[in-house]
C-alpha cells in the first residue's frame, strides 16, 4: 500500500493554475531544498520563510537532483514522494513542486514569487534566482539557520553511533 494522496504536491502547471486563482496582492514566498531527513532546522526555516508572505511554495529537489548535488552515494535517504509527504504535513508549507534540474532557476522563473528565501549559509547575491526576483520587484532573504542542525551532521551522528 502506497502513501495517501498528497494535495500539496503538484506539477508546476497545476501550481500556476492555483496561483492564478489567488487574490490580488497575495504575497508568494519560494524556497527550495532537498529536505532529506526533516529536522528542527528545516521546520524553523520553513516557518520563518512562510511568515514573510501569504503562502509558501517549496521547490523540492528530485532524487536525481539530489544526486547531481554530490551529497553522497547514499543520498537521498528518503525518496522524493516520501520527503514531499512529510513536508506536506507542515502547516507552513502550502505548495510543493518537485524539480529535476540541479538548481530551481526554471521553477523560480515559472512561479514568479514575490519573496525568495534560502538558509543563512547562502549569501543573498549567491542565491539562485536572486536576479529574477529582484528584477520583478521582489525580495530575497538569507535567513539565519538554527544552530546545531543539519542533515549531514545528523547522518554522521548515526553512522558513528
């Protein structure tokens, strides 16, 4: 038996139809990542990202995309559908779109968010899509990370236990 339906997981085409139905002035926030093993740092970042607008679209790296990032042969630990299902359980996440490229640039261009957010390990000028969002009059934020939490650190702790 597979996972139950995930109404927050959708194609970019479906997302764009939903976006077209939003009220004028609706502030859309975008962030992205692998979110391989969900931890408090992820939840904190996603909650703070969502607080910058009216809804949050999360660009989720596909399994192939995670492998392209060189995070290790054993990554992702959890397949994309399972990662999306867990993320959909968070109240702060409104939409999830899986992308297959090494960066979310094409997804950002299509979604046209008002606010672009990444974790504080990214300088604002290094955030993919920064130029797209700022040229359209949007905001780009690099939010401080919750110290002591990372998927890599968590997996290393398990390996050495």
